[in-house]
């Protein structure tokens, strides 16, 4: 009895309509929220979540007030699958609907996979610069690099979210403990005691003579957080001192532990590639007599040591490079036109929307024709 | 007799349309011929006429200055700037701005001479405002910035053909030509540290500094590239061309021709002006065939104004269709004549609309939708085509009524969107792809059009049902209410098909150019809203949750959703798609949304209050 009612509930068209309308409200509210929260944060709160929470300012508690994107997406998926399983009956005038909904399921699943597995990063190359890694566009990491061997550096990267928890961090490859004393997710540095800044008081490195300040998280699309942290390096023999690490500091800070040389740097998270790209030429074309951009293109040299692949590639607007499971897009450029910024996406599910699109379009045409033709035939007769 | 009425009407309107193509030969200065000359502006070859019209739209919000045509105004501005300065061409409405400039209120249009004493003030304010973010500018700040831009364009136009204060440019060129050898020799001697002819040097420097101004500030590029130049896009302005002469270049025919025209214009000698103009056109016709053709064709298009004519025809058709509906019950024969007339007028309007649309595509070499302006034209076109189909299937006059209504409203919206300047502007890098413009943009815009069309049918249903007994009247064997429902349902199916396919195609384009199928960008979200809403309508209908009235109220809400994603999201000023930011339109959008909410509330009134449910079904058949 209960099961029957459950089945009836999950297979009902009423549920579909309710879910669709809730999705409509969610998407609308999420779009409005993007204005204040920024695209990234609004996405996390509205679309990549099970619930949208409300809490009074500065309160420690929050209550769910509206279903989030994940919940609605899953409910729709469940509704869709349940309805089709329970009512499966093969008939000619339903074929179109079946194909449409199969495509929809594929689309939703594909996007879920993208959400979970896709990694987006960026590669910023100046003229003739070469890199074998791309960088996250907003997440930082603390790189503790063993630089004893000049030929081979070994990096232990500590992600930002671990730093944010503060406390001691251990890694088998490191003969010491990295102890995070303070962490500011977004910060400003100053060389003097400007208002609102406090002295860092780092015992070693650049931080000895700097002041810092915690600032609110960035919401604008075109700016990002610049975190800073105060860390202590503790060997079994005792503390080596404290360092200020910050995304504002471009140079790594060296130190020695256990007779080996190390460096510390808080930088954008890196994703290493099995090949390198060198920027040969970036081109920014404009329409004659204007500054309206006509095209952006980057000519690059691709070099892959393990297969000896060595060739030039060209990336331009609407024409990405797909290579080694990653796709490189022309995303942006330096104001002086001497550097390019490529968007690097690794998305195992990238093909699903294409397949879904074909399925759904086919389904819609089939469905449409199967209704239109009899309708027109009937009219002709009458 | 009555059979011929529709044909007579259509013939009259067609004759009117064709009559606008006829122009009596020009006396005095041949401004129309001048208007056809090709120049390069905004990265594309266009006739002077387009430069003139688009500039006037920007500064005066009109395509003419009273009786004076746009090109005639442009000629005056470029060749006799002192007189042009006294013409009232700058439109200023904002009171705070008028007070700042100490201008009299309620004059609407102001002349450059009136504004000139405050130029410094304006540029200082504009500099400050430029650093304020778009979204947080006040009405005063936006108006001031708009005026500052208008003034800049105007001042650049004045420096586009001849140096300031020149009444005999041709004579001045001859003097320049003579001054070059001695001047160059003096400059070389000076460089080498030898003694040199100071007077000759100064003479040349005087010329060059005034040409330098021209080369820096000129607005359109009027000098075509040398016939053997590498790139056909390599146009120059007069200043650049004249400065090249010192470096061993030559006086190109275009410069000489324009100088002769300017002199003749200044000395009020139409015959000499027309002669110089004809000579230059002949020379262009020899070397620059495609550019000349482009100029002539675009001039024709500007002058023909097909969308304006379509508006007039649609309005007439709409009135006829409404009268046909209202007389449906008591004068069926008259009603049928009017219905036929309305239908064929809609077809005529549609033909002219299509002509304009296709002509634009041909001029641009692009699919129909490239910016907000052309999306309005295309949505209107889509609605009209759907309406014509509806009218063919259900011959009750409803299709014609909604088609003509959608036609003229969207064309009026398009007209207002054209105020921003060139509607055939070049496309920014990521949009520069005919493939995706032809697929994603066209399909998703058809989705907008069909959702609006369904919404309009809903509005018709509510209005007719509440205030008239018509919904119960029978046409053939079906009540009008049923007919409307069938139409709306069919169109919603269409809308779901187009908006969904269009949205997914957009995702694929985004995957191609930005690396993500879906980025929750406001414009993407807007399209998704339409898809979700159409899907909700269809499922509610299939599930029996709504019947006639429910369907109609839901399709009216579709109007709100579509207007949000067409205009609303552009007002947020964020995201990758915000290609058409606007502010004044916000109040219009709000008013539209409120009106639709009002209609839905009316639609929710209990059936007892509907006039259509108080009358028993009856047939209109005699």
C-alpha cells in the first residue's frame, strides 16, 4: 500500500510539473544571486548543492529553505526513470517521447559527471615562455619543494582547504611538520603600518618586515582571492621558525632542514602535464580603423618527450586544441598583447551533450511529425 | 464586389510601398549621390548615408534634422562646420544636465554653439563617470556620458574632410603641394645642422600640424586604399593621406575630389560640387566596384526603410483583424471580407519584412541574428510566419490578429534598439562564426518567437473571454475558445522544440569556445528558464493538471519568462553574453511584466465573471 503510493508519487506528472516549476524558481533566483555573489559562489550555493540555506547575518546556524540544483536534478531524474519504468509500453506514437527522455537522462547524467570529474585550469604563457603545467584559476596551494637536486625538484603541494583548517600538517616525504598558525583566505599586504594592518611578525623570510590584513572574499568574476598564511616549520629537533607565505609574494622562500634545501611558496594550484607548450606568437586582430577584436589566436609549440612528438599547433576563437584528454581554449590575453591565457579543461564527459542533443532532436522531430501528419490528414479530409 | 476588397487594399498598399522608391531628380547639391559614396567606419565599408543616419540617431535620436536629410546634415558638418554648429542637433532631456550646462529647459534639441562654453566641464565629468561601474551610474551620469560621446563623434566628424577654418580646401591643397619641395629641403638641411630656409620650413610645419589633427581625429576613413594595395581594408583618412605626401607619397584622387567638393560647397556652387562628385564616382566605379556597390545597396536599403513600411501595414492589418473579430457575430459577411483583407495585408507586410530581413543578411553576409536589434526583427518575423500558418489552418482571423500585433510591436522595439548606432556592426571575435550564428542563435530566437506567440494567444483568449462572448461562438464546427486552445498548445510544442534545441546547441557552442557545455551564465539560464517553463506547460497539460484556462494563464506567464531572458538578463551587466546592455528599457520591461501579471490575474477570475461563459454557444454561420 505504502509502496504503491510511493510509486504513484514518484511516477506522477504532477511531481514533474512541481519539480520543473521549482527548477524555474531556482534558476531565476540563482541568476539574480550571481549579481551579488559572483558567478562562482552563486553556482556553488544554488546549483551545486542539495539545499539553499538561509541564516541571519553572523549566525552560526543555518536552515535549508529551498531545494538546490543537485536535489532537484536527482528528483527529476528519479521521476523520469520511474515514470518510464512503470509505464513502459511500446507504442508507435510514444517513440518520440521515449527518445527525448532518454536523451534528457543522458544529458543530466553527463552534466553530473562533468560536475564531479571535470577539472578546469588555466595556462598563462608570455611570449616564448614554456610550461608543462596549468594552474587553477582561483585555488591556491602551499608548495614545499625539495630543491637540493638542481635537476629534479620534488614538490609536496598542500591544498588551500587543508591550510584553512590550521594546525599541523604531515607528509611522509617531508622530514618536518608544517604547522599553520594563521590563515587568511583573502588578504592584503603592506610594507608599513597602514590602518587596519597588523604586523606579521614572521621569524624568517620576507614576512619579518610586512604588515597584513584579512579582507572579505572576492565575489567579482574578474578578480580572485589572494590568501596569506603564517606557517611554522617544526623538525623533530625543534622549530626552524615561522614564515609568511602569501599569494602576493612571487618568489619562493628557501630554508634548510635535515641538511636538504627546501623552498616555500603559496601559489595557484598546479596541474602537471606530460608535455609542454611554448608560446611562439599571440595574435590579436582588430577590424580596420577600430578596436573591435576580430580574432585572437595563439601559435604554440607542443613538445612531448615520451613520444618525441614535436609540432606546432594553432588555437583560436571557436577552435580549441583537443589533446591527451584535455582541451585548450583561447580564453584571454595580456593587455600588452605579449602573452596568452589558455583555458585547460579535462572533462571525461564532454561528448555526452553532443549525443544527448542528437537523441533529443531526433525524438522531437519524430514526435512532432507523428502528431502533425495525422492532424493535417484529418483536416484535409474534413 | 466584396471579393475584390482585399485585393484592392493590398494593391493600394503595395503601390504606396513602391511609390517610396521613386525620387524626383535632385536640384542643388546632389546629396543623395554623395550619400552613396563608400567609406570605412566601424571596420566595415558603408555609405556616407549610413554614417550620417547612425550618428544622428546617436546624438539626436532621429534619422534627420527636421526637413534636412541626414546626408545633407553630414555634408554641412564636414564641409561647413561653422553653420552646422548653430543647428539644434544634440538631444538633452535630463534636467540636472541642462542645469549644469546652463541651458534653457524644454528646448529638447541644442546646438553645438550653445554647449561649446561647457566642453571642459563635460569632459571633466565624463572622465570621472568613466571610472564608475555601468550598473551604478545615475540617470544624470548616463546622460552626461551619452552627451560626451555625442560631442566627441560630432567634433570628429567636423575634422573628417577638411581642416578647421578652411573655406577653400582645394586652393589650400595647391599651396601645400607648392610648399612641399622647399619645405622638405629646409627640413632636411635643418636635420643635417646646416643653414635652412626658416620661412619655407614653417610654412610646411603649419600645413602638417593642421593635417595631423585631421589624421588623429577624423571619424570615417574616406580615402580608399591604393588600387594595388595589399589589403582592400587598408583605408585612410584625409589627414594620413596628406601627411604621406611629404614622405614621397602622391596626392590621391579621393583627396583631390573631396577637396574640390568642399570648396564648391563652401562657395555655394552646386554645379561645381556635382561635377567633382560625379568625377569621383566615376573613378570609384572603375577601381572599387564591390565597395561602390555596397554603398549604393546600403543607401537603397536605408532609404527604402522596409521595416517602417511593414509597421504601417501591420497596424492596418491588426485593426482590420480586430474589427473582423468583433463583427463576427452580427455581420458575418463584412467580417469575412475584413478577415481576408487583414490576412492578405499581413502577407504583404510579411513579404516586405522578409525582404528587409534577407536584404540585411545579404548586405552583412551573415545569418539573420547578430545583435539585439536584429533579434527583434527576427522574432517579429518568426511570429508573423507562425501567425500566417495559424491563419491558413484555422481561418478565423485570430492568426492574422496576433501576427500583425507581434509584427508591429517587435519592429517598434527594434526601432528603439537602433538608437545605439550602427545596427550592422562587426562581430566581436567569439561571435564571428556564421555556423553557430546560423544554428544556435536562429533556433533559440525562434524559440523566443514561438513562446511569445503562444503568450499572445493566451492574452487574446483572456481578453476575448472576459469582455466578449466570442469564445463560445462557432466557426465551422469548433468554438473559438477551442480553436485558440489548439493553437496555443501547438505553438507551445513548437516553442519547446526550438528553445530546447537552441539551448543545447548554445551549450555545444560554449563547449567549443569556452570549454564548458554549461556555465550558468545569465543568458544561458534565461534560455533554460524558457525550456523549463515550456516543459512545465506541456507536462501539466498531459497530466490533466490544467485545462483551457490554465493553459492560457501559463502561456501568458511564458511572456514574462521570455522577456526576462531576452532583455532582463542583459540588464544584470554580468556574464559572457551581456552584449546588449541597456538601462532605459528596464522600466519598459517592468511595465510589460506587470501588465502580464495583471492579465494572469484577470485570467484567474472565476468563469462566472467571463462574458463568454454567460452566453450559450452559437454559430456565426448565417
